[in-house]
């Protein structure tokens, strides 16, 4: 049996592993045994899984594998953030970022090779798109990060939070992303709570509604504008799912109670950062259980946008805050290694030719 025909165990959640084992004549509980080794102990070598019979370990080596990427680059920021470039089996590379804080360690995970969307202020979008990541390629980012950070089962967890905010639109890779998050949530996987996994979307309304039933994790929405005309320009997906429909889906997602949707708002100088925009945003979010995350724009080559000044950012914050909206100004982390929000690019073959079009459009005659 070739490596490519073997089953990648990282592609399977617990029911999938149970089905795999029973299909090979094994007991279903072997799935939890293997998950404990894979995720609890961080062991990818079947021979080291000592509470499994020698025969089964040999059989696993025949019909299964643990597909892990190659670490093509490992960069450490002055602020402690760390960015990895992971090379996948097909040669494409994706980026994953770890952000350490006093009370948490957050891993920013990619869901696509590039991005299918074309948000005008995002470096990843300008690079184009190649394909969706498999479940195993998503989970492997957590596995590799835990391994490279030295996370051990007998010590405090280094990665306490996972955000699906890396390269790609997670809800355009729905099945694989949901399955990967279920592995992160599973007590025999990474055992994270639903509140410690956040999925960020540009506004795939039908998928938001489905996600509430399938995997009710924390939700973040890339809003970036208080009206449809401006958001059409910044987030072209808005033309299909305008703000009114998006906010209604958000209200349904959190329902009644204390939960909130986080609305991400990248401040672009002279574009969406005026007092008028702030007041319109207050009106826009009326009746929505909301928390607003103001994000300084992180520049990248050939962009036409500029970061809002500190004074303008503070004024925008004050208008939202005084209106009673919980508002946070995100501290830029990892920008010295291009690991900040909107800067992830990876290395991959663009199937859309979007990268070439952007480069041509920005060439000086």
C-alpha cells in the first residue's frame, strides 16, 4: 500500500476513526486510544503507541498515516509572536501564527491555500487562491504548533485558543473546517471549549445559519463598513449577502443570552474611519449583541490604503464606547514578520490569476 493510499488519521474526527477501525475488524474504542496519543501526547509514530498491541501498531503502519507538513520557515517577532510557513504535500505553503499573551496563547489557523474572496484591504486576497485545505491539513497546523512550541501533556496548555482567521474564508471550506473544529473540541482531541474556538467569516449567511446547528463556536464577522455601498467596495461578498441579511443571521446565531458576535473593523484612513462612519456603525449594530474589534490596518506591498492615526482611532473608539458598544482596539502583533491581521500570504500557485491582475493594475507606466 502506498503512502498516498493510506488514510490520514488527522482527516477523521472520532466517529470517522471509529468507522475506520471497525472497518478493519478492530474495536471502536481503538479510536479514543489513538486520539489520546495523537492529540493528548502529541505522538505521531505508531510504534510509540505502547498501550496498543504490536500487531495493531504494525497494521496501522500499513493502512494509516499521520500527515504532517514540512516547516519551511519559522519566524519569531520581537513581541513574541511566531509565524510558521508550512509546506504541504503538493508543494503549496500556508502560514500559521501563534500569539502569546499573559492569560492565553492564541493560534491563528488557515483554512484555504490563499482565499477565494477578494477583500481589497487584505494581503492574502491579493495573492489569489489555489484550493481548500483538507481536515487533516487544518488540524496539522495545531499539531505542528503544539509540537514546535513544546506543549507537553503534563504541563499547562500553551495553545489555549484557536481562531480560524488565517488564510482563507473558513465557511467556503465548510465540511473540512467543521470536522477540524470538532477534533479541537473533542475531549480526546484538543479538549478546547466552544468559547475558545472562534471562526471568522466575511459573511457567508447560509453557512452561518448552518454552523449554529453543526458546531456552535464563537463567531467573528469581518464587517469593516457600516453601509452596503462602502462594504461592497471593501468586501465584495456583500453584494451577495448585504449587511441587513448578515446581521439578521448574526442575531439568530447568538440567540438570547449573554453571547455576542465579534465584529471586526479594519480602520482605513479616510475610507471608513470618520466620525460619520462611527455613528453609522452604532446605528447599524442597534439590536445586535455585538462586540467591536477595531483593527489597525497592516500595510502590504502595492496597497492603496493607509492606517488610521492614533487620534482618529481613539475618536472612533470613543463614539462606539459612549454608545454602549463593547469595543476593543486590537494591538498589532507580529507586523515585523508580516504575521499581523491581513498580512498572511504563504507561497502557492494562484489558480485564479488574481495575483497577476493586481500586479498589472499597480504597475507604474
